C-alpha cells in the first residue's frame, strides 16, 4: 500500500509563509502527477496546485503568485511553498500522488491556520 506522509502545517499570521512537504513512504516507480487540495470547514475539497512528472504546473486562481509547487522525483516528494498567506487560506491541506495504472493515493491531511 502506497502511503503519503505530510508535514509542515501550522499556525501563522497573515502575510507569513509555510512550506508543506509530502513524501511517498517507500520507493515507488511510475508516479505521475502530484499535487495539493485543501478543504475549509463546511466547504468542499478544492484543488490548489498540481505538478506533472515533467514539471508542468497548474494553480488555482486564488493562489497564483503566492504559492509555488515543486517536486523531487528522486525522493518522490512534492512541496508547496505558501507565501503571503491570508485567513482564507485556512484549511486542511491534502497531498496526492497518481501512480500509473494504480490510481490516486492521498495523504492524511495537515492543518494550516492563518490568523488575521
């Protein structure tokens, strides 16, 4: 079973920064896209950013220019650098990894809280 381990969440003031990390628990081949979703209380889970194995990235409009997604393919790890955080960024952040012919795997979620 593929497992994803997240780290880096926490409490930060508005305007601050956090860096989330998400690592696949053991050596896995054929990891395609990786990315992040978030879910605020009472809201649906929404995509934040994703990155293909070749490095192409996509961002939600609400985070463009503030968040940067990157990955280390050798470590099967994806990162989310979050700058200029706002209270509306408060949510549980979930990472995922798509494995070729095996489906999507999810992390356990990490809480990000931005105080005003």
